[in-house]
């Protein structure tokens, strides 16, 4: 008896049908984009950490999305090759010495994150809408920051100064064309100030010695004004010196010019902007000098008794007022 064994090969064939889905994609006609600040002259008096004048540039991005992306967060990341500047979070090197770049969202928050995989959802650019077209709209602002004591000259490299935008959970807006570049050429500009008048005679008048009755008594204040006009926004200080020197006991009283016919026992005291002016000690004026706008610098002087006895004679002195700006 022959036994036969049969093996049944059953071929099962079927096709699994996947539900059709719309690809997740966000597009905008507003990217890519280049913000062009043109040529910027940076005043030498600009403080470190300040925004470089004229560098602030803002752009608005509108667009829509496909797929199921509503309510997702739109973010931005720094795509450039510069490093974050020490001491300046969210500010990246531009390739020009002493100058960094930062991007802010429409809430004024600095975006701090580098590379395509960064997570800046804590400082979002915006949110994709829940309307049928899943639209979005956001603005961003890019600024240049002075990051060192001096600023170099040159044109910013677009490879260093670029930011990207996208749906954090998916893709960049317009795919790889999701970027904003920043363009500017920088140079330093030296601030200058002119002073008027450069020479001045102030007459205090004649006083009887009997008016000075004790150490610390004084004559009435005599006021005068010096005007400073500066090419840039600067802060001004003033200090006073004299070839006659300062009283050994009173650091704010200038000695009289010595001579056989000179008075003794008094000196000349000065105020700037209502504040006692110590010898060779710079004091600031209140407020800031605006570019091209004359700024009045108020001074006052008086005679001040420095000894128990005052003798009659000429009561003249010569002073040098140093006006400095920064």
C-alpha cells in the first residue's frame, strides 16, 4: 500500500487599503525674506548692550496649512553659523566685531535656540488657526546689538544671520524655504561736540569785607550758561580745575589768583546743574544731549569765606571747565 502525502499550499492574497490623508504642509508668500537695514553708522559713544540705531527691522508672515495641524505652535530658530555671544542670551555673532543679532517675537521675547531641531515653544511666534484653511499670521523683529566696547566695519554675512520658521511638530513653512536673512553694512561714527562760549568772564561784583562774618559765609550766587551741541546722543559731564589750585580745607573752593593786592580769606565756589562741583571731579549733567540740539549747561558761582579773617583786595581767579561726553 502506497501512502501519499499531500501538502496544500494556500496562497492568500489581499490588498490593505490605507485611508487617504492630506500631507501636513504650511506655506506663505512672505518667506523666504531678507530684511535689509542698509548702511548703519554706529556712534562710538553707544553703550555696550544697546540696540544699534537704525538696525531694527520687522516683517509680517501670513499663510495657511494643509493636513491636521490646527492649534500647533509656530516657532523660530537661529539657523546661522555664529555662536551665542557670552553674556548676551539669544544674541548671536554676526561676523562683524562687537555686533550681535537677535530675533524677537511679537511679544518682545528674545528667541534663544539654534539649529533646525531647536525647541523654542516657550517663546512662540504664533499658532496655526482652527479655521478651514488653518491660517496663521505672526510678526518678528530683528535687531543688531552692540556686544563689545568697539564696533568693526563691514557687511554682515548672510550665512551667519539667518533664522528659520516652522510648525514645531512638523515641517518648516515652505519646507526648506522657511528662512529670513538679515543684511546690513556697518561702520563706526565718531561723536563730536562744540561748546559755546569757549572763553567767558563772569563778574561777581564788589562786596564789603564786613559781609563775610564767619567761615562758611558767602555771597549771592551768580549764574551763567554754557551751550553744548553734539553730533550724536551723548551724556555730558563737567569738572573744574585751576592754576590757582583748590583750598586745602574745602575741596569745592578754588583759590584766588595770588598777588600783593589780592583779597584773602575767600575763594570761589561753583555749582553745576545745582550740584556742588568738587575740584577735578567729573559730575554728570541731568538729561542727554540730543543730536544737533543745543543743550544748556547751567553753572553758578559765588565767593565763599575760608578763613576767620577776610582782607580787602582783588578777588579774581581763573578756572578751566572740562566738558566730557560719552
